[in-house]
C-alpha cells in the first residue's frame, strides 16, 4: 500500500484558539505547528514572559488530502485558508524557515507591510512571472502595475499575492535579488 503525501496548510481559527486548536489536533494525531513567540507582559503585581502565537488566528497543519475532514471537524477551526478556490498549500521549506527564524531570533513579531504607488515589484507567478515593474495604483486586493517590455508599457492588474516588493526608489538591475516579503490582505 502506498502512503499518501502530506502537505502543509494554514487553517484559520476562532480568535485566541490557536493553542487549543493545536492541542486538539495533536490529540487527533494530526501533525500541526503553531509558531509561538515569547512576549513579556506586565500585570499590576508582576511581570511575566508568556508564549503567544506568532500568527494570530492561524495554525499550520500537515495532512494528506484524505484526512482534511479530520481537520475541518476540529473544534475551534473556522476553515482552511484558501487561494484560488482551493486550500492554500504551504511548501515545507517555508515552515522550516519559520521554525529556524524563531530558533535564531528573539523578540519576533509579524507585520504586514503595505504596497504603495511607485513601489518596485516583481511578479512571482502567472503568465507575467519574473517581470518587474512599478505600481501605478493599489486596490483592496490588487495592484495595477506598469511593466515595460519590448519598448512598450503594459499595464496589468494583479492580485497582491502575485507580486513581491523589490524597492521603492530606483529601477533595479537584473542582478538584484527581490525582497522575499509578501503582503496579503
């Protein structure tokens, strides 16, 4: 019998249920990861370092397709995080990157950074993949980017999840490496 491949997914939880969901998933023998970060809190009578989820209302699960139902039926889980109508798959190396980052750095926080007009971007997927351009308009979940090619200016409206920010001052050379951060609304 061939063993089914397991894939990492993100699940959205009820507010402040991350630890409870991770515990429930562990009891169900579902591999999960709830990245925790130490945070110092002040009470009226003492200071204490506690662990808080790095990603509010998210837990990562690694399951084969046939066991997604076990995850969906877990108390506290609202749903899988979807991308293009399907549960978004997260590559193993991204989970490992989060783990390594938390091992090597203290005082870690997660912050979204906005995309603005005139920011330089590179398209990371789709038919325009690897094309570089400048944002000319920012929408709720999209950006309109000016992409120069063959002496023409192409204007494309792209989901914010399909671009990476590479700068905001000068047009980068081909040798520059794009900034790895992403902005998701």
